[in-house]
């Protein structure tokens, strides 16, 4: 695989993209198997080529649909001569066949697949080898989160996860992160105060009893934390599944993370669509 492709993908890794790859060719084509193209959510070709401009426009349109629906598609591009082609470019109703007027005469099979950055899940703990913390970290990673664990006693999840001290002032919460506190309550208020200053955190959950959470809320109010943030905190964290075991509670938390993540993604897609419609209407 081309190093330049990997470098560009690394550069754009924080964005939703579509990657178009020629998987097979038949007859005469400028593009060959393995040619790649990176398409951004703005409809721009950020890298690569499929062999020429004619088929790339329709593939960009397919790429935008793939980014929106997060579903890969296989497109067949027919590079026909002027006598065979119905027009310069025609696209089938489902968009999976593209006919382009060229002098090549061959055709290509192109896989267009979505690429989305994994959302960040940050898990804070202060107990050695907690089954609850370990399960949230491990299962969260398995369902598609990029997981970072903060525990002064050592990471109890996957061995390649980051482990740091709970130095609250040094902790940075990235935009759009999902945060779970699996702690005994000692650092909850100052940690939540720190999180409240982070931009656009998608989820904050605290594993706590109702009484402990009530006391934490009072402390947050005393610290001057905005009430709108306090009301967004999921406490006790997790959906109701009649869980008893610590591992079951962890599964309920991951289920809530998935539920919130899908709502966030749907809202983002609706926002992108609304902006596109608004832009089109003002032209």
C-alpha cells in the first residue's frame, strides 16, 4: 500500500471520509487495481486518482452517500466509446453502474467504503483491578471506541491502554469525548468540574448511588459548575437492564454509550444535510 496514502489518511484521521479503491479492471483502463482515492465529507478529492476525471465525479457522489449512510458500496464503471455510450456520463438508478464516454472501452469495479474516526472513551478509576472498570474499557474498545484509561493504580483493561495519575489539572478531555467515572467518589467533584470546561463532551456518566450523586451535585454547585452541565451527567450511569453483577452494570453503561453515540451521529448527519440544503437554496 502506498505510503503517501497512509500519510494522508493519518492527516485526515479526525474526519469522516470515503475511500474508493479499484478492485478489478476488465479490458483497457487508465486506472488499475489498487488505485485509491480519498473523498472528504465536503465532496473534495483529498488524495489519489482512479485514472482520470471522467469517472471520478460520479464516484465522489457515491462517496458522499457512503459517508452519510456509513455503508460500503461496489460500483461498476463502464468506459465506453462514443458509439456505445448513451451520453458523456450516465448513472443507473441505484448509482451502482456508471457509464462514461471515453475511448478506453474497458470497465472497472470500485469499492467505496466509509472511514470514520473512532470516538474517544475516557474511563477514570481509582480502584485496583476493578471488574466494572475493566469491562467498560474492554467492551467499549470492542464496540468501536478508542479507549483511554486513567487510574493511578494502573490500567486494568487492555495492556496497550494509557494509564496516568489522577492529576485533575493535567487532564485534557478532547472534543466529542465520552467520559465514564468508575471511582469511589473522592475526586468526582473536581474531576467533573474539569470536564465541564471541555468543549462539546458527548457523554459524561458517573457510577454512583443516588445519595452519593446528590452530594456530588451539591459540591458541583458550590464550585460554580453550570447547572446545564450537571443536568447532562448520567448518574447512575447505564440503562436499566436489572443488572446485579459488576460486569452486568458495565454492560449497561456500554449500552448507554452506544445509544448516545448513535443519537449524536444521527444529529450530525441531519445537521450536515440541513447545511447542504441551506447552501443549495441560497445559490
